[in-house]
C-alpha cells in the first residue's frame, strides 16, 4: 500500500482535497496553478513509483517462496543422502574388517582343527587351535617342547611327482588365506629335538634323552603311554626338527619315517606356526606353554642352545 501524502501548501498547511475545494494558491495566479499541476504530476509519478515498488516486492516474495520450496525439496533429498552414506560406511567397514581378518589369518594367527588323537591329551580330535605365525619370524626358530603346525610334504609325505598347475597354486593361496581347507598334508606335533641335537630311546620303559639328558615327559604324555615303544638314535640335521606326538602309541611321527627320504626330519621352513592356544570348545580354552621338562636340556649342546 502506498504511503503517498498530498503536497503541503506554501504556508505549511495541507492542501485541500476534493473537486469543489479551492486553495489560496489556486486563486492567486495561473503560475501557482501550474506549479500545483506539476506537483500533482510529481505526486502521480511518485504513486506510480510506489506501485512499481509493490510489484518488485511481490516478485521478490514470489522468488523467496520458490527458493523456500526448492530448499524444502533439497532438504528432502539431503535427508535421503545420510541413509545412503550410512550404507556406504557400513559396507566400507565390513570390507575393512574382512580384509583385516584375511591379513591376520594369512600372516599372523591361523586357526586349525585337530583331526586325530595323536596329540592326546594335550589336543583332542575336534579341538580348534590357533597357530602363531609370527612366533619364528624375524630370525626365530622352534624350540624343544614347542607344539608346531607344519606341512608334512617332503617329510611325512612324498612330494607329488605331478607338476603343480594354476588350480593347485590357487588352492594353495586360498589355504594360506584360510579360505579353503588345508587338506591332509598339515600335521601338529611336539618338537623333541632341534638341529644338532642327538635324540635317543632304548625302547619301552625308558625315557627319551636329548644330548644324553633324560626328559621327564609325564606332564603331557597320554596316560599309560611309554615315551617310545621303539628304539632309535638320531642326530638332527641343521635347520630341521625331530617331532613326536603326545599320544605316542597312536602317533605316526618322526619315528615312523626313519627309513624314508628325509629320515623323518621336518625342515623348519615347513613350519606354519607355533600352536599357542586351544580356543574351542570353550571349556578347553587354554594356552599351550612349553613344558618345564625341557629346561633340563638347556646348555647341553646342539643348535637349540644358540637361539
């Protein structure tokens, strides 16, 4: 609405309005009348200007309303964006967790299932253990008394004469990542002798000796088992291991491969990791610590004393 007011007369009083009203300025001279006419025209122009301002204001209001509607629409779209963003974040988090799990499984800690009773009562069939793959990294070596998981190919099993192909390599890669079963080439046994050790047994009823020192194995042997039912006398080559199961009467270990290529010794490079934990069933959750019995062999010679 215009706020235009009629022009004031020369004496400061408001100009009269209406068709019949005469002002003092109107009867003085025509020049005054012309001035009044001009003033009226100026007033009309100002009124027109006021109407134009109203139009501008209305246009501005319309633009503001349109902008508000656009903002509302944009807001609704932005309300959907966080949902999509959360989905992407969740997928990214799952991907990171899976990648981390694969990396840990391949290079740090790897789970295995115990398939037989050759390590009873330390390990029972169906137990799930975790092998620490960093235990012997960075220059470390297996120690007497360690429980190790190893690939028996070339020691407990003959090397395949068939050249490995693409699918064999892919399967081995998947096994390293824990995405495929390890098959029947992986064993779990206890290290009795390391490179340079002389390990002997005179048969039933006698303890095993390492570098001439008898080892008291009663803390982990299966009840009723002899340390060995067969006699043997071996010197472990450098970089290799002499391994045996804790259930000696039910274990096919280094003793059973004495006459085969490799003599039953397991190369250290075939060791996958040290079995550190039984994690399932939960009732059997325990750590697999090195038995104190092997402390008696310390300082007796062999490569084991140099590590």
